[in-house]
C-alpha cells in the first residue's frame, strides 16, 4: 500500500518535469504583457507572466494545449507539440467596442457612438425574473430612475430619465420596440428581448424629436436565425410576501388612547368611566381582551409564475422567431390577480438581393382582477371587535358601528373589478437596397387596443357603504395607434472619410374612444356587470373621443474621419395637432462630436488607457405632452333637472380655459462624456455630465378663480436639470474557473425650477418653488410639542401644551400660511447600483444592491394619528401631561383629526433606502450530461427579490412612497432555463 | 426641377397642416352651443346649478350659519376655524371652494347676458331668460359681497387668460345687484312650471332682503308685503309641517334648491355623470347636526335617526331662546329623545321603542335619573359653566333636515329641497323694516303672525308680543327661533351690525377668538397666490 502511494508520488514528480517557457507580447506594439493567465487545458495547472511578460510552466505531457487569457485581449490556445519555448503574440479584443448598438433609425458600432447611450443585452435582462422588463434594469442604467409604483399585481413601473423636466407633462421616456413607438412596455416579455438601449443625451434622442425629450428606450426583439432551430423554455415560480407592513394599535393601545382623549376633556377619569366613552360591546371586548388586527387577516402570500417558450429558426432567406408566454400573479390581497397571455411572431424574409420584408407582431391579453384597497379601512377601524360572530358568521358592521368590516369585499358575490385588455401590435416593414450603401425602408406599425372593465360593488361592499344600492359599471375603451415611417439611409466611404445620411418622414396618429355605462340596484348580485338593463336607478352613460397626430421630417448626417473624429448632425421638424394653429411646427437641431483619443498615434506608447473617447453634444428637443384639445375652451355638463323624470340639459363653462397660443416646450441639453478603460480593460468607465435647460414649459397654471375659470395650459417657466452619471464595469477576478465582475452605477441629478410666471414668484397654489425640484413637500416645519413649561409661549401663538409646535418662520409672532417652507424633495439626490456577477465552475451568482438617497416621502403611517380615538391610530408616542414627548400631540376627544392644528406635519419622512434588490444563484448543467438528452443548455436558479431594505422607515418598504395601500412585496423564486 | 420641388413641399405642408387640425366630436364650445335657443336653454339651466354648492351643503352651513351666536362645534366639526374663529385663515378650503363656484356662476351669467341677443330667441323668451340671468347674477353677487366685501367685480364674460383681479367697492356691487333685480322684477313671469326657476315674486322677495340690507326700509316693507299678499303664498298651519319630507313643495316656500329623489339629477361627484361634482351631493343637512347616538346603549344607526356626522351643536343660548311650553317650534326644530332600536346593547329590561337617551337643556339631579334605564345628558354634562360646549358628542340635535326617506342608513344624498326664501322671512323682513322706520306696533303685528302659527294649542296668548317687546335684538331672537339652521344667520347678524356683539354676549366658544375683522371672510389663498397684481388685489385686513 505504502509502495503504491510512493510510486504515485514519484510518477507525479516525474511528470512535472517537462517545463515550457515563453514570452507574451502585444500584437501591435510588441510590448510584453504582464499577468497573462497561462493554463494547461483541461487541468488546474496554470501560471501567470511576470513583469517582462515571461512565463514558465511545468506540464506532465509535452503534447498538451496551453490556453492564454488576458483581459481585453482575445483568448488564445496553442499546442505545446513538444516545444519548450513559445513566443506568443496576443491581439487586443475589440469585441466590446465593435458591438453593435441600436440607435434611432439605425445602428452603429459602440466605438463610433457620439452620444450617451447605454446598451443592455437580453441575457442581462433575463437574470432577474420580472413581469416588467424595466424592473430588471433598476439601478443598472446610470441616469434612469426606476421605481415600483405599488405591490398590487401587475403594478406599473415609474421611469424617469435624468430628472423631471416638464412640470406638467408625463416625464416617462419614449419606448421604441423594433423601430416603432409602443408605450405598453409591460407587455414585452424579457425573454423576447435581444437588446435594450437607453438614449439619454439630446443628440442621440434628437432624431425622435419631440417624443424623445425625456429619453428614449429602444427595445429590439429576438430574430430568427439560419440553421438548426433552437428552442428555449423559460419558467419560474415564486412566492410573494409583503416586504414589511407596520401594525396599527392593538386593542389595549387603542383603549389607552381613547381614555386619554376623554381624560383630556374631563369625561374619563378611571376605568369606571369606560361605559361613558365605549359602547357596551366595546366594554365587553376590553374586559375579554378581544381585538383584531385586520391588516393581518387581509394580507396573505401571493404567487407568481411565468412560462415561456421561444423558437428561433430559419432558412437562408426566411428567419422566424416565435414565442408564447403565460404569466400569472396573485397579489397579496385576495381578489388581486393578473394573468397575461402573449404570443409573438417575428418574420424576416429576403425576397431578392435588393428587397427584404418582415413583420414583428405580438398579441397580448390581460385578464386582471383588481381589489379596491381594503387596508385603509383595516387601518382605521376600531380594533375592539372581531370580523365574525360567535357562530362564525360574517359581521358586516362589527359592534354595530359605522365602519364596515374591512373583509367585506372578500365575501361571496360582493365585489369584482375585472379588466380585460387585448392589445395587438403589428409592425411590418419593407426594405429596398437598390444601390450599395443606400437603403429605403417603410415601416408601418399599428397598435390596436381593446379594453373593457367591469366593476360590480354590492350594497354590502366597502365602496357602497355610503350609498344605498349596489352599483355596476361597464367601461370600454378602444385605441388605434398608428405609426407610418419612411426611412432612407445612405452610407459611403471614400478614403479615410465615412459618411452616413438618414432621412425620415413619419406620421403618428393616436385615436381613442371610450364608453362608460353604469347602473344601480340590480336584483341579483350574481349578474355582476353583465345585466345593466336590470338596474333600477343611477343609470348613466358617457362616451368620449380623443385623437392627436404628429407629423415629422428628419435628417441626420454622420461623418467620421479615420474612425477617430466623429460628427453627427441632426435636424427634425415636428408638427403636432395638439398645439395652437401657427405654433404647431418647430425645428429641433442637434450636433454631437466624439474623438477617439486612444486611436491617436501619440497614445500608442502609453499603457494606462486601453480605450479613451471624449464625446460632446448639444441639442434642442421639444415636448408637446399636453392633452389634446388644450387650445380650446369647452363646456362641461352638469346633471340637473326641474323634476324627477326628465333631465334638463345644463352646460357650465369648463374650469380650464383654452390657450390659443400654446406652443412647443423646448429643452436644450449639453452633454460631455468620457468613455475609457484602464488596466488592460479590467476597469471600464463611462462618465457623463449634462445640463438641460428647459423653457416654455407646458404648465397647467392655476388662474385666479375670480375669472370664473381656474386653470389654463400655458408655456411658462424654466427648469434646469444637471447632473453626473457614472457607469463602472470592473473585472475583479478572471480565471478560467472563477470570474467576478462588478457593475457600479451612480447618478446624481440636480433638478430646479429656474423661473415660473416670472423669475421671482413662487407658485404656492401649485406647489412650485424657484430653486427647488418640481415635486417637493411644502408645509410648516414641526419643532415638536408644546411642553407644560412653555404654556405662556404657546399661548402667544394661540396654542397650549400638548399641541404641535411649528416654526414661526418669519418670526412675526403669529403662525400662518407665511410660515410654510419647503421641507423636502420627492426626488433623490443620488442613486446608485452595485451589481456583482460571480461565476464559479457551473455556478453563477448575482448580487445586486440598489440605493436611492435623499428623497422625502409622506408616510401615511407616521401621520396615522386620530386624537379623538374615533378611528384607530398607529402606536405612536403621544404627549400627555404626565408624559412629555416631542413626537405626537395630546389626544383630545373634542378636536377632530382635521381640526388638530398642523396635523399634516406628522407625516414627512426621509425615505432614503438601500436595498438588496436581488440575489440569484444559478447552476448550469454540464454540457456533457446534456448531450445524452439532446439539450444544449439547462440552467436552474433560485432568486430572492427585494430581500432586505435598510431605511429610517420601520417595517415598510419606502420605495412605495409612503402609502399604506398595496405595500411592496419580496419574492422568492425558483426558475428554469432550457435550450435545445 | 427646383420649382416643382418647392411646389411639392408647399403641397405637402398644406396637406400636413390639414392633417394637424384638431377634431373633437365629444367636446362642445361656447360658440357652438350658446348661439341657438335650444343651446342657450342649457346655459340658463346651468346657472341655477351653482346654488347647490351652498344650500344644503356642509360648506354652506359652515359659512352662513356657523360662527354666529347660535352654534358651536360638535366633535366632528371639520371647520372649527369657521365655527369658532380659531385661527381662521385664507387657506380654509370652504372659502376657496365656494369662492370658485360663485365666480364660475357669475362668469356664466355674464356670458349669457352678453350673448343672449344672438341666441335666436323670440322677444318674449329672451326677456324672460335675460331676467332670470340677471336675477341669478344679483343673487350670486350678494353672497360674494357680503362674505368678502369689495372684491373682484365684472359684468363681462371671461374670454382670455385673466391673471389679475380688481377690488371694487361694495356700493358698486349693490348698484349692480339693484339694476339687475329691477330688470328681473320687470321681466320675470309670475309663475313657472319648472320648480326652482326664478319668478317675479322670487325676485321681489330677494329684493326685499337686499333693500333691508342696504337700509331701504320703506321699499323693503313694500316688497315684503307684496310677496305676502299678492302671489298666493301662505304659511303652513303648523311649523312642523314645513319639514315633512312629503310636503317639500308647499305654499310657504318662495324659492328653493330643488333636490331630486332621482339622484342622477343631483350634484354628487361621479366619474361618469359629473366628474367635477360635489363630494357628497344633494342635501346633506341631515348629516350635520345629529349627535352621536348610535353607539349608546339600546341604540344603533338607522334610517329614521340618521347618520350622525356630529358636526354642529346648538349654543345654549339658542336652546334658551325658546319657551318650549308655548312655542311648538322648539319640538319641531330639535330632537332630544332617542328611542331604543337595538336590544343587543340595551340595558336589561329595556324594550324596543322605550326611551333610550334623553338630552335636556336643564340641569337634572341624580335623584331625577335614579332608577331610569335610559341615559340622560343634562345641561351640566353638555355645556360648560360659561355656556360653551363640554360634551360635544351628545347634545340636543337640530332635526329640521332629517330625512327618513333615504334609501339606506348610510346614504348621504337627501332629496330634501333646501329652502332659500320662505314666506316667514318676508314677515320678519317687514317687521324689521317697520321697526327701523319707527313702527314697532306694525312690527309686532308681523311677528305675531309667525308666533301665533308657532303656538302650541292653548298657549297662543303667551306667544303674542306687543310693540314694547320689539327691539332689533328681539327680531334677531325671533329670526333664530324661526330660521335656525336655514343658512341666513351670519347674513342677519352682519346686516344688523350685531355679529361681534351677539357672539361675545351669547356664544362663549367663538367669543374667545372673534375679532372685528372677522366681519369679512378671508379671500382664498389660491386666489391671492394666483393674481399677478398683488399690490392692488390684497387680502382683507386682519388675515395674513
């Protein structure tokens, strides 16, 4: 035995004795390369080059293969073939820079970009299982602020690119799917996406003119490929649970508050007085310690699942991709469920050498049940009761009180809110290339949207608890969105000059009509909203029509000299139907230039930068984001009658007056950017500084109501957004077994209003303040609570100990509206992401941390204080004569919540947070094992989403923004990706 | 070639501009609608709808009835700043809400009066509609000028963006009110088949109120007499009959907001029917004045007893104005006993229909309540020693506006018409005018008509007053007894210059905070914020 071991050792030693030496140099400069990894293929034997590029490695067999890997260079393999000395030349890997990036109406190599564009590949998007693709890039795109709007199933994602520019207009970016505008990003399955590009600076977005003012997100869906068909299956299943939900007062806590409230007025002095302030059932509940936490009864665990199958295939001339997807999300509240079914078919057909045609199409169908928020009811109902009586029967009004049971809507046949949406998206193109370098393309995109929403609320539902009868509503909407674009592209190279010219003519037309039907008091709840004819009262109908058009002509010239000096000029003329006659058309020019410094000969000697590019751009973008018909004044119908049978038509003058001078809102953006990579490409960075000045903002201006109208849409004011965006990619470890790459993003945006109606006057009526962001909190500043020893001081202001104490801002000895101030901003001062991908053997691990810092929220929970104890409150630290605190005022049965001075000041809170957005662990089955079952790739993974949040707000995910309805969720998911 | 190219561009841009014209078949514009007789009718109809923002609404009760000698805050009072003048500021939402609706009404009246000649009416209809519009303009301007004083005034339609407002003297307002009312009285018909439309007697009655306000006592007296004698109005036999839900359109009502049983014709906000409507709609008086009875032993909320919003409680002074042994108005006006309707929470032995709660304006000793199953709230429990509110949750409740015909207990919309002018007011106007003219005896005659009607059978003699009893204060007391809750009190006290005096004397809660500048209301902050001529259009004195 011992001999056998010894023999092994000897043979091992013997085998090591074959030594291979060599030197590795750069192919273009001839300089030695340091720290290149050298490895014997199929083994763990390896080494690295030294400072002069030399290496030495012991190999057991002189016939092996050595692999050389070096970051930023193309990997290389070399047979040893008995050699003991090797001279290795490695060439720089330009793959990253040669990657093609999609830009507006075209594509360029990454190296030739002149604007600020971030590109994300489909594989990156698929890492985190999400309903909405925008969720998966949260914090990964510098300058793009993405938040989840609520925890309800199918909830919307809020996206803002580089801060809010327009005060009134929707600041969401423009989504372009396969070249055509498609605002329903939530329909697109991440598995169908080939790549996603975010265009941020004015020069990149200029070609989209007015629509691109808030940034452009371009999504390219997967295309078919020639060769053996490939099938991919992607599926995940996960459980949702609430990411923290703060509790209201328990029974005893509530009782203590109400006693204190009446103690203040002198009505309650001891428990003997309970019967004076609590009803008999409540007294009984107090004695038996009976109380209910209704939020607990409402919130359950949800379930999310998704099944997708995609097939790519094709012949030489025909390429096809098609996919089917089923998504199902059950929310954390009963009756909250979203189901999405979608099918996609992409075909590209080469007809002749000069003619191509194709079509991308998707049909999406939503079946969505929504729940009317019951948590508001749960949070205010007096807890001293139970939802069921002793026999287990449901009690509609617990304790015979006035508050309806929060569980009411969950009872059979009480409530349903069902939306069904069918959206068909068809985009067909034909492309002619009559000459080399010239292409003519015509694109017709049509989105047809049909929606119907049925709502039934029985007499015993929460919604109808202030009315007498059930109500049924049946609403429909149809939208036709049409985009027709003709694009000409010409590119030509002569000598060292390359020139590309693009011309676009486009027509966009948006037409919607809708109807609203409702009736009340039907006999059978089971008929829901399907038998409105059975309504006995409250019958009402309304129909509506809305349309707008945009016509544009665009031209762009891209020029580069030697690939080092790049220039891009764009001009676009937009005509919008929504603006006033005479102001409908505007011209938006832009220019951008870039200099690839690293390609200059003087850079060849240096070793610091492997890539270095300087970019600068300036451009003007327009915005017409107002509702159609804002230029005219309209009448508004007022229900009226002189008797109970016949309506008398009555039209008042609408509260918004038309503006016959409405014109384009203009944003001028300067962007300077630097792209570089150092340490042989180990660290790559993109840094952008931008400054956007917006003028003629489309504002809804509050008018003096003495004019009889209250608002107008006007071009007023100026805003400025400037900031810095940094994207950093690092390769921390790179060996054949273990790689660790990180991706760090940082965005800081300073948003401020520069002028409103004039440069000095704030618009308090609208909450707009010069020098501050568009969305701020403006109120009195709470200092604390007036204490007993401050009674005289408090009395000077008309208050007494136990009242909320606020700052007398102007020091005039009186507290009034002049003492309000901007308390906080609703936008973050900075946000950032830290993404890590670690690959070890067949395992992959993703850890992603996201931070959003500096924004204020209005916490409904912190403001949940009813000084009378009529409703439940949050368990808060309130003032009593025996308990001095600066947190909450004194309970007082004779002052209502609304009547409590400065009660709103209780809710403002710093909503900064850092969260672990995602931890994902995947395992890819070894290729060998798969071959036998004819699979090419199988990956299984588990993911935890939104796992931990660090913030000053307790038991609550502040990303939600302060609302207690539809809290955000965390998710545990297991998934499977299969390809064959 | 070049020429063709230019031509092509011109043609394209012409075609484009055609494409970019807006098409809005769902919208209606002033020019389209108000230029035909049928269209113009919708304008006149709409002019009447704005009084629904004031009469029978919480905002209206707060601004016209609270902050006087008659009321103080219940626990649920949303606007104690109005009721008790505690830190009453321009930010008060009642002020901005009503201001906005009143000026919207004025603008619609101005639009109509300016356009009526081009509406295509026959002369007869044009005269009537013009008179209605002028009457309504006067009516709305009166609310504005009494509340806010010399604020913004115009008789022209707003056609463009207006960012300024003017300060116009109170006299100019009244001059226009009188001009408009003169046209109205001349041209309005005697009657209408559309209940709620203005008629000649309505205009006369309102002008009587205006004359009294402006010290034109002789004319006020004549006008009041005319309304009393010439149009077939008569007092209801019993005061209580006025508040019966099946007797809403009775002969004592001169003019009312005609709220509908068919709720789709009322003004509640509704995404489909009326997106900018009132948050509650129709008459809400039944919600405001009821004490919190439904959590007391033996009680539960039901339609008959109403939904207690617990907003306002009567001042002790108001209760003490009545000699309830002779004056039937006390029992008709107030509810002080609740009868058991819930055995689950009832004390042992109490049966359905037994007395469950009694609230009394008198002090009651323990001996009086001993052994009683019902719960008693007496004067000393409800009111503090000085007369201010103590237990603001349980009190004698105004029941004039109760509506047991609502379809369910939680229904907020009541079809009860809100009386704007009823005949009894004409007697009080005549009495006050006569008193001001030195004819106390004549004044006593008018008042005795009302007091005799109010007398409990067998107590008529006790109710009769003589000229010696008549004083301005007595007339105001009588108005309180007759009209409590009917949205006139603040105007009455202001007209007589007695707002401060009577608050300080009779109502300790508002007395603690009332200051003489409170005779005018704060101009809404959003109005002040929005005007560009801030130096000219300033806040009323005393407010920040």
